[in-house]
């Protein structure tokens, strides 16, 4: 499984590469916004990428609008529960703007929103437990992710990546049956903004439909509240009913759709942003 490159410098974090065919401004540092944008756009032109995607605070909004970026998603109180966050996009290839599965994406969203008030038990089936994952679990987690995702925007198929991120800012969780990891997820924290991305959900095909993702999400929420996070969000595959319904039932609000944003399982997929104030 190939992955893109991550560059971190002076508080700014950028991912880019041919797998996702984009520049992703993951975190905007404290420097001059225009300078960062010029660098990101130069990187996109140099490699011929078709999209620039950026996650930025409201204080930088006008700089992006002035350079022709459009808002694809919005999360109120994204930073420290006070400052709003925006997901901006610029398409260097207009063809990437239009999802081929727009009808399915619309139907999935309607189905999720229709279930947003439904009560959903997060109890586990008999014989299952959920626990935080440790570094000793990295090989099993990587094997699960590698078997579920043909391609993925980050190298979660690599035990070394999982161990490294465990020791910095990502908390991994697993659902276990008879000592075997059946499902997994992660909470990617940004302590500076007190926000956390609920992500990397994967379930072994033989155990899908048992509510394991909902139980993992509930456990992560409780732990992230205790860790001082204020806003939880996810970037979920927009054409997939189960994960969108899981977040809607858990009380998350819909923030917008990122079109043809991410290479997962061998193709570009649009992604839905869902968010929730947890503290």
C-alpha cells in the first residue's frame, strides 16, 4: 500500500502525493497565511495535483476566499470550542469537482439524517470487549487495516507508523473477541485546538453489522472528554451508509461534503464531515 508524504515545519503540517492527487493543508501554523498558501499552490503546480484541500481556522478564512477557495465543510467552535473551522478546497482540474456517485451520496446523507434522533444502544455483543490499544497491538492493527483497505490516505497498514503515532497524538482502540482484534478505530488529538478526529474505523468483514463501530465511538468520546478535548469530528466516506448513520445516531451534526477528496480502497471518494461538541 503506497501513501503520500507528510511535511511538518514551524507548526504547519502538509500532506501531498500522487495517491490522493492533492495537497492537504492539515494544520495551519502561526506564520503568514499568504506565504503558506503560495507554497501549497506551488507544490500543487509542480506535481500536477488536481485538488488543494485545507483545514483552517476562521481567522484565516478571508485569505482563502480571496485566492479562490470554496468552503466544502464548516465546524462551529472547532478550535478550543470558540473559533470556527473551515474545510476549503480549490480544484486545479474542474473534473475532480463532480462526484460520479452524487445520487448515492445524497441518499446516504438523507438516510443518516433521518436516523439522527433514533436511540441506539452502544452495548457490545456477548464475548466482546473494547480497550485502548498498546504498542504491542500495532502488528494486529496494521494487519486488520491492510485487509480492510486496499488504499488509505495514511500508512495505517504499517506497524511502525501506528507505534510512532501512538506515542505522539493518536489513541487507538480495539474491539476484541477471544483475544483477537475484530474492529478498530482511533482518536487523533490536537491538544492546541482541543479538537479530536474520530477516524480509522475498520471491522473484520465477518463481524460487520454488530454495532462495534458505535461502541468504539462511545468509548472514545468518554476518554476524549476526560482528556480535555472539546470538539469531536470525523471525515467519513460519504457513500457508505453504516458509518454515516453511526455518527448521526451518536448526535453528530452534518458539516458538509468534501468532493472526490480521498483515495480509499483504490478510488477517489467524497467524504462527509460530522461534528459534535463533547465538552
